[in-house]
């Protein structure tokens, strides 16, 4: 989805044709969300062609005298070499700087993605390595243009990881406050990147003891998600809203909101991976505590079944077993809860490096 400004640099350039080598004026957009140069005959007109950029893309200044042009530069990709002429030296330098930022942005995304994977790997030093990779991504992103989407993504990635690992909540809040306005500008208010970050911010507010702030954030997220689709993401946000209501002591609202999340989830064609969201089982525990409902435990049973596709010793699966045990205990089935906790303890003893749980 691209709901807002999908580029961070655009303007008129005179470009050389690929086949006939004629020079024509085009409106060109550098899209930093998918790393592509797009050509249009006129601004807001129909797209003529696009050129994919990657980590191997280079951009260099050229002597335009062979073509009787000025302020020339060349964009070199595996697909083709694109020669362009800008209207001024300032415009040329701006374009060269924007294109040269693409390989760096690709590296930033690779480091951020690596950080997210490392955090989920059940190894003794995975959290430390994941956070180190996220900090490296943010340090590299700091040299990108101030409006580049990858700068927002790097800030929000580190903020999310600091929140989920409870490593440094004040720093996470600072990063969220710096990253969210940039993400809103780059992606738009209904884009999953922006809404997912807002959802993680609400979780941070709950950890910091501000469930009222979490509720306000989640109400806005839910309203925006509903405008896009009633899917598993929407169900996750609704269930997170139920958790905030539970923390505020609004037990009746919590139960009604969770039932709405369950109804949305039932009406979707969700596969196993869409059930791996932590908000749903955490809030199911809250619902079990609030209304002694076995429906919450059934929801957790489904989530656990999906997570077991990752392996019984995976940290996400072990955590789900513990949460399911909590839900059964609060729903009154103590023997079932004890059996699940025994299963979790046995898994942890057998799981290498699992003691930190």
C-alpha cells in the first residue's frame, strides 16, 4: 500500500532515450519505498517507464559536451545506464545525492531486517546481536536525507525492539516520537508501517503505566485499519485495544472489544502466520481474568497450535504455553494450567540458552 507521498525526490530532467538516444524533457520521480525511478511526460501524467535501483546502483557526474548538454549525470544499474541533464548545478547535485543514497538505504533495510530476525532466534546472545544490528542500521540511516523513509523505518525498528525486549523504554519512546512523524509523511496514515509502529507505541505506553494513552492511540489505529480492511491486522489492533481497556479497569468494554476482534478474525481467510500476533493471546488472558471466559482459552489454543509450526522450543511457542496456562488458571481450570506450566518448564530445561525466560 502506498497511501501518501511515495517519493522523496522529484523534478524535471532532460533524459537520453534508451534506443534512439534522443533527449526529451520528463518529469522524474525517485520512489524511496520501492527504490525505482519513474518517468512521466508531464507532472501527474501517465507513467512512461520505470527503472529499478538496487544496492549496486551508482551515480556520477558527466561531461556533457559530447551532447552539448550541461549539468549531466549518469545513473548506472544492471538494467541500463541512464544519462540525464539537470537545469542547474544545484539541481544536479541534489539528484546525484538522492540516487547515491539508494545503496545505503538498501543496506539500512538489510540491517534492520537482520535485527528483527535475530531477536526472534532462540540463542543466548540473539537479543544483544539483534539490538546491535538495529543500532548499526540507525547509525547508517542518520547519513540519509532527512525525509528518507528508511530513516523512519530504522528509528521505528529499534524502538520496537527496545520495547519488545524491555531493554530501554525511555529510549524507545524517544525513537518513536522521532520516527512516527517521518513515517506519517513518508507512508501516509493508513499504511501498515505507520499503523504497526503506533500499535507498538501503545504497548510501550502500557509498559510505562499509561494505559489511557495506549487506548487513545489504539482507537485511532483501529479506526484507520477498518477503513482499509477487516483483516487479521485489524483484529490484532482491536484485541490490543481490549487489553488497554482491561488495564483501565473497563472490564465490560474489554469483553465486548475482544469479541469484536474474534468476529473479525473468524471472517478472514487467515492462515497460520496471521495468528502469531502477541496482542491476541495477551488480551485473551485479560478477558479470562475479567469474565472467566473459556472462549479466551480456546482462542489461545488456536494461537498455540499455529505457533507450534515454529517448533515447540521456539521462544514464541514457549511464551504462548505460559500465557495459555495463565488463562486456564484465571478461568478456573487449575489442573490444566499446572500441566501446561510443567510442559513449559520441561521445554525450558531442554532448550539451550532458555534460562532468561
